[in-house]
C-alpha cells in the first residue's frame, strides 16, 4: 500500500526552453539581483526567501517588468563573461515569455554567449528559445540542431527542435500538447533526460 498518493506534476505555461539548474544556492546571482530589484518589499516578503525567477516575474506589474527589462539591458551592456550572458539570455526568455513576438533580446545575449563559448550548446539552446518566442520556427530548429551537435543530451535543444519541427510542419495541435507535456520538467527535475525523435 502507498503511504501517500503521488501528486501529478504541475504544468506550467513556461516555454520548455528555460530549464534552471537546481542547486542549494541561487544559481543565477545576476538574474536574481535584477529581478528582485524590480519588486517592492511587500512582494518580496510574499514570495519568500528563494523565489524562482518565474515566480518573481509573475508577481511583477507591467511597469515593473519594463524596469526589470531596462535593468537587464544595463547589465548586458557591462557583461563580459559567458556566465553573464547565459543569465541575461535566460532572464529575457523568462521576462518576455508571454509577449507575442518577443525573443530578440534573448537571441542577442545568446549570440554573445556563442561568440565567447562556441563549443558549448548553451548559447545555441538559448537562442533557439528566443527564436521560438519570436515564432521563427525554422531559425529555432537550426539553433537547436547546432546545440545538439555540441551536446546531444541537451534537453532544451531536444524539446525545442521537436516543437519547432512540429510548428514548421503545421502541426500546432501536437506542438501545444508537447509544450504542455514537457513544460513541467524544468520545475520537477531540470536534469531529466528527455528523448524525443530527432
């Protein structure tokens, strides 16, 4: 007999391209600092000690999101390391996820990451997420393929390639089902290996 019934995973509307690495400490200090700076004290208190970036963005007003986007641009102008550009690209993807046609900021930051670490899949995977947000599915598929050339196990690239190919083929119903099915992986286990036909 089971002690507790297992709860089904909560599905998120978050693009499956944004998988955060789970650690005991904040893994994205720049991103956390910029996002938290956009929130007031009451919001921070309500969110608790270690809110996710998604939780912080969900708590923001439209004006706060504009201010945080400006904060990311300022940090991007001073950024120098691959880690900086990775956090910035992730921040733009999270911040702009529900804005139709958004994604160009993430693509720009991901392109700088690609320049600094051309052998890493991360910049290409993040660019694929940005192109996907822009509804440029052929470009998203190309970027995801480049990420997979560098790391065949990159779960973001695997998912984005499948979603982008599906959209290019005009199978939007299937894409929505795939998005819904795989969006929970980032929250439950970001390192969960996802094997989709490539």
